[in-house]
C-alpha cells in the first residue's frame, strides 16, 4: 500500500496538488488499515486526507533543497531500470499445458 507514496520534494516541475492528495490518501489508508472506509468513518477519513495534504503542502513549501531539482522523467527511467535489474518485474512464463 505505501509503495505508492513517492518522494515529492525537490522535483522540477514541483509536485502537483493531485500528487500531494494521492500521497495523503495512501498514508491515511495505511494508518486506517483500509482502502475504503465504512460510511460511518468516511467523514473522518476524508478530513484526515485533507488535513495531511494541507500539511504536506506546507512542508514542501518550507523545505530547503541544497541539491539541484530532479527531473521527474529521469527518475522514473532510473526506477524502471532498477526494477528490471532486480528482476522485480520479470516477465512471467506461461505454464505448460
């Protein structure tokens, strides 16, 4: 579940509101232990996502980077190369019939 939370700091272009919201949603899902809250908990769940996204925006605005900003496309390509090298996403072989 938390593998979907990506680093949002020090990218050019900066993280979008949708990326911040997605990270907040994944965090709340992990903490709550559910991907879909019950109707009784929906308001609390939504409020937590909103509050965490808001706090994340403030955090990203306040952080100071000493390294040059990373390029999003280059980081995605590096991650894919690491995954291929590790065999994490190795192609599946069909079972013999």
